[in-house]
């Protein structure tokens, strides 16, 4: 396991945020659930702590307060709220790693790739937050429902893209802490691949009636 971290999960009341938060808390990290409503975040934090037995490591707060309290910020928010959340957290994010798990899904055609003008959500985040923030793209292709099944192994690899190799390495360690195999996937420009792949996986899930299709990187000599 990596060294304990203080992690703010913004969108921590959603399925993806809850899944990541619960697994990281169980692995020994301190978690701050963030929500637009502080009371809702606090209630969800209490419920999650009771579920996994990590009461001392999970608390809830409004988004900005959660981000200020943490050393690493995770965005697990709908694309429709992405820019507004970035605007709210811009100051609190300076000097920190921001893990952006946002996928540019545009209802109702979720199974169709619809990338933003910037190329990807993560690239837009890096441009908006500035060079004082190390944005790392990750966790777009893991099924949120599977993350929420705390004791169930997850058959999915994670692509980790960002311009700072050390920040990518930190995110890879955090992925391993929750039982996921993660890979350096290059600079933030390469986030487009993982973000676009989510719509492909949604289509595959529907077409083949799969419960949470994922990806695997093959050919590595270690397995």
C-alpha cells in the first residue's frame, strides 16, 4: 500500500465517487466527500463509514471545504457540471494533484463519443486550472457499480494520463491500493482515448448485456 493520503472526492455522493471513496478509506487513506450540499455530504460520509467501518477516515463537506482540506482532489462529477466545479475549486486546487475522472457524456446519446472542443475533459481542466495544478486523467473506464461492491475484485485496467510523470505515478499507486492495475498512458492529450472509450464500453454493455465491461492491457511479461 502507498503512504496514507488525504483525498477529497468531489462528487462523492455519486456512484463513482462513493466507490472510489469507500475503497480508498478501506485502504487507509483519509477521505473528504465533497458535494454542493454540505449536509448531504456529511450524511453520505456517515453512511459510508458505517458500511466499511472506517468512521475516523471519512467526513463530508461542501466541495470547496473538502478540496481545501485534502492534498489530492478527485473529480467524479457529471460532465454537465465539470466547468462549474472547476471554477469553484480553482483556488483550492493550486499546488495539488487533481485526478479528473470526468467523461464527456452528453445525454441522451451516451453510447456515442462526443468530445469537447478542447479535445478532452481532462485537457480542458488542465488548461483552466493552470500550471500550478497537476491534472491526471484516470478511472473513466471502471464501472462505478463494481467499485461499490467493496469486497469484489475488479477485472479492469486503468489508463493514467497527465503531463507530470510523478503525479501519474502517485495515481497509479492509488489505483493499486484499491486493487486495480494501472498504466502510464502518456501526456494529458492522451486522455482523449480513455474518455472516448467510455462511450464504446457503454455501447458494448448494452449490446452484449455485460455488467460493467472493462479493458485489459495485454502482452506485458509480468502478466
